C-alpha cells in the first residue's frame, strides 16, 4: 500500500454549489442614497451612525433589486456549521491507520517472500539448502513477530531488518520517504517539497537556512534589523510563494507550524505520543530536528496569538491520513481566522482585511461579494457627503440630517389617506408671502410674482391675437398674496424608558425629524424648538436630533419640560404653540431645591405643579396640543384636563398613525391661520 499523497490541496466545503466569480454574474445594486435609506431607522432609533453601521454589517441589507446582502451573523452561522460538519465527520486516527496498514503490507510481502524461499529450497532436493532456508525463514518470521505494536517501534525494527524481498524493501523505503516528507510538510509547508530524495548537500543547505532564519528572529528580538534581502538571495528557492517581507514569510510559517501543533493538540494522549515518537524516529538528523524545534519556539514567541494551544474535538468516523489531516487543520484554521476577524469587525473598513478568495472558498460567491460591498459602505457614504470621520468615529453631516428629515416626512406623507391632505403638496410662493391663488393687475411697488397665463390672456384680448405676442405693462397680472403668518412651535418629546419599551420611541422621533424638515423647507420663517423630557427635561437642536436616544431612567417630567418650552417661546413672536408627544402620566417634577422627584403612581404634588405650568402657558397665549400614545384611563383624564384649561387639542392615537395626525394638524393649523388673516 502507498500512502495517499495530497500535497497542498485544500478540501472544499461539499455543501455549497456556488460557482467562481467570472465577471458575468449580476452584482449587488447599491449606492450611497440606498445605503443611507437602509440605515435611516437604525440611525433614528439608536442615534449613533457607528452603531447603525454595525447593525447593518451584522444583519445584512436588501439592495435596490431586493436581493439580500448577507450580514456577518449569517456568515458566522455558516462557518460554525462548516466547523461542526468537519469535526462530526472525521477522525484523526486515520493518520496512524494508513501508516499501520502500509507497514502490515510490507511485513506481509516479506512473509510471502520468506515462504517462497523456503518452498523453493524444499523443491530443490538439497537437504542442506532446505534446512538453511527453513531456519532463516523461521528466524526472520520470529524477528517480524517481535516487532513492537507501536508504529515508531515497528519503523525502527524494520529499519534494522535485512529484507529477503526486494519488493518489500522498496515499499518500506518508499513509505519512509513519504513519511519523512509529510513530517517535514507538517512543519515547514512548501519549503519541504524538495525533501524527498534530498542529497547530503541539500540537507545541509536546509539546516543552514533554518539556522539563519532562527538567527534573524533573534536579531529582531534584540532590536536589530535582519538582512532579509540577503537571506532571500541565498535561500529564496525554498519559498515558492515569494514572500516580500520577513513578516510575511514568518507569518506563513507560523501559521503552518501552529496548525501542526493544533493537530497534535487535537489527538488523544496515546496518539500524540505515537506521532511524536514516529517523528523522532524518522528525523534521524538531530541537528535538523533541533533547528526545527528552535524555529517553532521562536515563532511561538513572535506570534503568540496564532492559536498554538488550540485543539479540536474530532468525533466522526471518516479517517484522515496525515496530508488530509493537515489540509483539514488548515481549513479549520482559516475558519477560525475568518470567524475572529468577522467577530472583531467594529466598522465596515475592518472587512477590507478579509482574504476574499479564501472567504469565497469557505462561504461561497454571494457571501464573498457581500463582504466586498459591506467593506465599501463607509467609503460610499463619506464620498456622498453623508458621514464624516472625526477622530476615528463616524458622524452625520448636516446634509445627512436633512436627508433623514425629508425621508421621514416623505414616508409619513405617503402613508396618509388621500382625504386628509389632498396631494400633500405644500407650495412656497416667495420669501415673506403665502400664495392666495388669485391674481390682480400689477401696480407699481407690487412684488413681481408674474402670472404668465393671465398676462398672456390680457395681451391677446388687447391686441386680438397673432404672433409674436406683444406685451405691454398694462397686461401684467400678478399673483395676489397675503403677508405670511409666523408661528413659533416647541415640540416636547417624551424619551422616558416606557417609550422604548412600548415601541413608541422610533415613530415619535421620526415624526420630530419630519416636522423639522417640513418647517425648515416649507415655513423657513417659523421657529421650531425641541425639548426632550424623562426624569428631567433638556433643550436640544436639530444637529443633535439624530443622536437623541431614550433615557435609561424612570420619570415623565412634563412640568420641567413646560417650563423650558415656555421660556423658549417667550423669546419668539407670532402664534405660539407646544406640541407634546407622550405615552405616560406626569410622574416627576423639579423640587424647590432644583432636584428631580419621581413617584409612581403620580403624586398630587407632581400633578399640581404640572397643571400650574399649563396655566402659565395659557396666560401667555401658548396653545398646547397633546398627542397621546398607549392611552390609559388616568392619562386620558389628565390630558383632557390640560385641554380644558388651555384650549388646545388632544389626539389619542397610536405609533402607527402618529405622523398622520401630527403633520396634518400642523399644516391644517397653518392654513387656518392664513385664512384668518384674509
């Protein structure tokens, strides 16, 4: 029997049918705008672009053709399944089974030769020859019977045995050559490809190479710069992969030697001892063995994180020979390396470190392409001016903040029923004016908002038609406008823990972004202030809105929020209103000492102080419109009390249609103000 020789061939995962990328397949269709739209909800919910990018990396996304780009979680599941498949299928005992079988074949071939020798002597009729042949065969069979049961002992015994069979001797010598090569291959990878039939001069040159390599490692440890280029000039033929730097060479060698150690670690103690003894027996040149051990020790110090102590629990029935076992250890090592890299990737740029070709082998074409595209996400968003890197962290740009708001506004408008706001088109007719959709003859001093259609009609009526149309100042007709009404709004947003627990926070924040986008784009002269409240209240601005998140504290402090909102509106002119979004009763207030006080159920003091702020708002002609989510009987009664005191309105709604009600009410209120001025 000849050992299977599978030099440097990796086993490919059998459960994938992906083809290699040849440039003809359709790739994922994504651009910066699509990526940002996919990130929008995570940006709003978590308030952190870095976290949103991690969430996208972990969960994947859909491209514009609704093809799913795999996320890291999917890939980790696949790697875990492939690792389990290897370990559940294979058994490292095959490393010894093949050797033992090959040695049995050598011994059986020798016994057949001994039997043939004795039989031939018996047929010769020469009694003396028969006796000598019979005695020799008996002695040699006894010597074969006395071979130790362990593989190293059998190899040692047969190395000193005088074979009768030339075929048995040839098989044994071939087996020894293959085993030496595999032992070297296990340690040194490609540099060992020439070990077979190596002359004494070649062997000495390999020892010289290992000695110089160890010396370079010692130089580096001492802070000296090794002569890598000179080393490659002398010994570059040992390294067909042509490493460009000493680090590259050492990393390749360390990986291979660590995998060899991992294979030893994964064996039973008996198997491990047997392989070590066999290795010692085959590596007769002690200086070569010492240099290899020294190199392993140096590489272990140089690359302590290479997994030297890693072991795998093989529990299958399919035996592996040594070459197959090393290939399998290489695949397991690649799986672990990719697993660790994916788990440690905190931003898309880290995925650029992935060996895409190896990822394609382990996971398939679509996963490899997903990794390539995921690695480009941050770069695409940066180039589009949507995020910027500040001291190692990504932050949203002003353009991104506007885009989030306009996206939220568009989403809410699309969800509205047609009878709420018609086509939902909001027209802006020039700075400082609202369109009235009527026309008048132009008079000196009027804004020149020319109504083209009516102006042409006037010219045709005056001249009787014909071309070219002759215009006269008397033909000019302009759009009639009314002085724009200005309003000042403060939106009070509940960010207490209950808002997140009841899935109300994201819809409420999205509505806040949409309202900001609506006012800044359609009513630029209006004022919009924003106040968040939980245990205490805080003023915040549009730039910090995307990063706003809920508080991990209990308390719904409306009293403090009304105080801040009232002060903000006191600095503004025009019609004033407060829009409050909440899902809870007032359970907190600020004491005279300036400290927050919380109690549930609401204390009477908290209720009284909150209603006192409502009364102050009413006296200052500030209307309070309340949008209530997850209404309870007590909360309904409290909000209705606010409405009776203040004259504002109450909307009892859900997180699904909060945006419909709030934006419709705001726009309808603006239109009512304009109509009231006519």
